[in-house]
C-alpha cells in the first residue's frame, strides 16, 4: 500500500499563522511547511486541498470537561442552583451510570467537540458507581474510534456524605482502589512523545470530595509515573469557606501543602485567587482552565484572566461539564470567554485573538503539549477549518474576527494528526440520528428510573 501524499492546504480565506498566506503542507501527521504569499511548496508531489472558502485555525484544545454529564443537560432538579446544591441534586442521577450509558455520553461529548473544531480534549471522570470501574478504558475506546487526541484524567472521590463531603457513598471509592486503578490506566493507556494520541492524568475531584491523604498520595504517584495532575480549585466562595473550616487555610495553601503547586498541575476555574496567590501560581508554572459558560450558568463568578496572565499564569479554555454549560461546543466557548472577559476588562485589553490564543496555545500549555495549538513548522497537523457561508456571517469583514464575533459553531473540516476527522461538517461513519436516539433514551432512563 502506497504512502499517502503530503497535503497542501492551499490559499485559505484566512489563517491564524504568520507567513502562511498561501497555505501549509502536512506530511506524516506534522506541519512541514508554511507557504507564503506568492510562493509554492518546496515539498514534492503534494495533494491539494482548496481552502479558499475556509478560515484555518490550529485545532482547538478543550482543557476541562465531564463527558458523562451530556446525559443530564438542563435537568429540572438541578436548575437555578449554585454549585454545592447543584451537585447534591445531580449525584443521585449520576449514580445510575452504566458502561453503556457512559459510552453514549462520551460519544456525544467527543462528537460535539470534534464538530466544533476541537482536536484535543481532556475529560475529568470522577464518579465510579459499582460496575463502572473501567470508565477510562471506555473513554479511550471512543476516542480511538473517532480519531480524536485526548488527555483523559482518572478522577476520584473518597470523601462521601458520611465523612462530611458532598457525594453519596454510592459513587466514591477507597484510596487503595483509586491509586491502584490510577497506576493501571497509566500503564495501559498513557502514550509519551509528541505524537501521542492518548494520555492519562490523575485528578482527585476537589478539596471537598477527597481526603488529604488521597491528595498527597496522588501527587506522589503522578511524580513517580510522570503524568499531569488536575483538579477543581477556587471555583466558588463556598469552597474557600469549606477549606478554611476543614483545613484552616485557603484552597491554594491547601493545594501547596499537598504537593500540588508545580508545573505538573492545571486547575479548573481559578475564580477566587487573590493577587499573591496568582503570583505563586505563575512562579510555580501551574496553569488554569477558564470555563466561561459554566461559571455564568452557576453564577460562580468570573476568572480574572488578565491579572492571571500578568502574574505569569497560563490560561486555557474549557467547556466544563454538559450539565453546567449545557453544551460541549468549544468554538462557542471561545466566544463566551471573549465576551465575558471583554465585559470585565474593556475593549483595549481583550480581543478576539486573545480568546483564540487561550483555546490554542494557552490550552496546549495546560495539557503539557507544546507541539499542539499552533500552525508552525514541526507542530502537529491538528487543524480546524471553518466556512463563512452561513447567514450569521453575511456581511463580515475580517474573517478571523467573524468566527468569534459572529458566533461560529460548526467546523467544515477538522484534521487530527494529519487525518481528516470531520469532512463536510460530518464525522465519517457516525450516524448522528441514531446516536441521538440511543443517547436520549439512556438519559431518560437515568433521569426517571
């Protein structure tokens, strides 16, 4: 079987890169050449993809999500509640997860992300009712079928209601079980190097759902296995009060005491850090995932991204769970982050290019993948191509700005590792109508059963 030809993505309508007005060349899963205006590829025998109707972005990177939550979108029992009571309403429903239901939830989440221009996604799976012990394995299978790049986190909770935590006993595990399975999934699935398609991180859910012992042991294990760490932190004032009452310190102090304040760690939300804490985060190399839609829906607050970046903290973008967003569309999340931060800081401090940067290079820093998030020679050939042929774009000027300002939501083409994962706005081989039917049925069974 002959090797596939290099692909010249030629004459894009616009491209988020310098020196690539005439396109770029992809070979063996990497970007091997940028073609300047008036130039031609030096690479021989290329296949040509005409991108004259496409705006070309680096593949978007989602840095925080809970895939299983697609099964509980807009759930009446959880609506109009702040974080803690919202969680308490949802935990009993999530306890009804089965392997089949999880696979459907994961497939819906990843498909929605792919169709929105997302090429790499994280997931934070932390509920493990009986029978769901191989959750991460299920997620890996879906990612491989869809051809998506993933950093899946082996989440955990071991502090249940009987111990003073929020989750019911039915969805938590003991520390030994959690640590043993964390080591198992890393050994089985974690790939290393710039071409990795599946990576694993370790992710105790939050300070109010795990013990100090588990936090410390997980940090030690992540160091031993050389994988990344993830958790929720500084999302609400309730969390601050919980940490002060339970541990006698603020959440970031607690994190540092547990051995987490380092460049291995990225945090979800980061809304309530003070200036000194931001400087400590920046010095440590710890990054933050900004989840604009979820923060607005739960009325948690607004991540101070400009102060964070001024303090040296890297900022990425996350859609967060589909029970608090209630979607998995990363391009829409870029617009939401842009609008939220523009309202906070004004027109001179936040531009559409900042929001795109957070979702590409910023998110790549969160997941520890410097080879992603940028259109440049040597980087991974992960690309999102959008057309501007919908009514919402009619009359646009700057094509890159139009993606954000006019509200792009669906990519026409998506490339992951040099292979097309979305063609003509569809995922090859995926029957969306059938997926919706089966997923909706599973959601109804969980919500009413």
